[in-house]
C-alpha cells in the first residue's frame, strides 16, 4: 500500500509572540490568529497547521497552541475536530471579534464613505474631540461597499478600539451590532445617517432641501431638476423630501430626478450634459453635493449656457471649492466639524458608561452666491465671498 503524505498547511505569517508580556502566550496567539481571520489573511475554509506543526514553528509547546485553537473554536472562528486539520470558519457576528484581553489602547474607529472634501472638516472635529479625551482616531473609508464595511468593522473590533463613529453605512453597522448585546460588543455613534438609532447626529436634510427649493422659487423657477447618485441613500432621500414638500406647499410645480453615477465632478458633468441637451432642458438644477455642481458648471459652459442667466444652480455641502468656481455656487453650509467633535464627545461618554442620548439635529445654513442671479423683487446682496443674491 502506498502512503500519501499529507501536505502541511502553511504557517500563518506575521505572528510575533512576546515572552516578556503579562499576557499569556496562548492569549497572544489567539488574538493574532483572530486578527488574521478579521483581515481575511486567513480566509474561510483555510486549513490551519496542526498544533504540533505550529508549536514547532513558533517554538512553543503544542498544549499552548491547543489552548488557543480551543478558544477560537469556542468563539466559532475555527472548527477543531479530532484527527482532522483545524479550518477557518470566519466571522458571522461582531461578537466574535471582541478581544478578551484588550483594553489598553484608547482609540475610536471612524467609518467614512471616502476621503472627500466633505469629510475633511468632519474628521478634524472627530480627531479634536477624541484628542481632548486622550483617544487616538483610526479612520477607514468604506467606499459604500457592504463587504468592505463588514471587514473594516471586524478589524476595528479585533484591534480593540473602544467605540465606533459611523458616518457611512449606518444601517449596516446598526444591523451588525443590534441584537448582539450591543454595549458588550462596542458602543456606536451615528453621523449623517437618517436612520432610527440610539445615538446619532443628523443634519436637517429635509429643511435644507426645502430652503433650497424656496430660494429657487424666489428666482421665479417652478420646476427643478434634482441631481443625485441614488435616492436609496437615506440622507439624499431626506434632502429630496424637502424639495417635494416645497411642491406640496405650492412653491414648486414639480421636481425631476436625474441620476448620477457617483458624487464626483465627472459624474455631475455627464448627468448635466444629458439633461441640458435633452428635448426639455431644465432651467434650474439642484445637486446633492458641491462636486456635482462643479460638474454642472463645466457642462453648461460646454453646451453654450450661461449660469445664472440661462441656468440657475444650487447645491449642498459648501466645500471650499464651491466659493471659488465661476460662478460661485449657492449652497447649504453644514456644521460638519461640529458634528465630528460632538460625535467624539458623545462616544467618549458612552465608553464611560453613560446612557444613550438620542438624536441631535444640526441645521445647515444657506450661503447665497452668484449661481442663481438676482431675485426679481429685490436687489442682489453681497456677502463675504463677493457673491450675488
């Protein structure tokens, strides 16, 4: 009979054991294997080395490896069967990620959608609030990807952050934490997420939409083209509701939705070009992000339209660039830095054990610039940016 030698599983890379640490070697090994699973360096289905193989490679007793494997098996991160190789199961819930021996690192994790100009002041505020509490801030951009967001949450919890500020994928974060003894897993504060949660800071998106619609109505416009990547984003849907409320209030006759590929300048240029060269081009456009509005300005220039003479334009967000394009864009300024700061302070209070504080609404401010022209019934007023009414 020919014996087939079983191929050994590769020893996981990156394991470093500190024999001078107060944390036991078995606990260190368990935590580091958990991190490799959280980052999918050890993917579901991967076969782990035998306890003797890993012990020999790391220079530790095989009973120490067995203890770590059994702890991971109890947490349902791996499957251990007598006579068979241990295999990785992966995460099915954030409760598996919480390290049992962590707690020395005072850090908050912040989930944002992307490193865009909109999030820069928000992050400044979050870092300032955390620094005042003696905490480090770790930032991860989700790209609005469910898979990526779940992976980043696993890594946050496994790394031992003490709380999370979720400014992106709030619904997903809430679903992952809710029903799993949320406070035992990790406290979460939500930002710019119009969902029903325990602790959140929200912009008044419906109020901002209504104020922009009222401003356009004051310039004589009765129909508005509303440009957004999707109405499935809760905050974009809330902004759209403000425009629809203006229709109900008889300020506008209708709101036409035009979809963009994303929130970029290029997406705004492409969507505006389609709308402005259609059989029934709009006379007024409202965008859900200033980057889109900058794209609209470029599209209008290329099709031979002048803003504000031929096309009125308003937007949302008040990023710095919106004040320096030609013409400067009328937009809603948002207290993003204040939101980040308050969220970090709220999270620190939750970490200390204080109860949920509910939802705090932060109103925006209409910044009137030259992209709409003058009102018919009053002269244009100048502001600090040198804009018109």
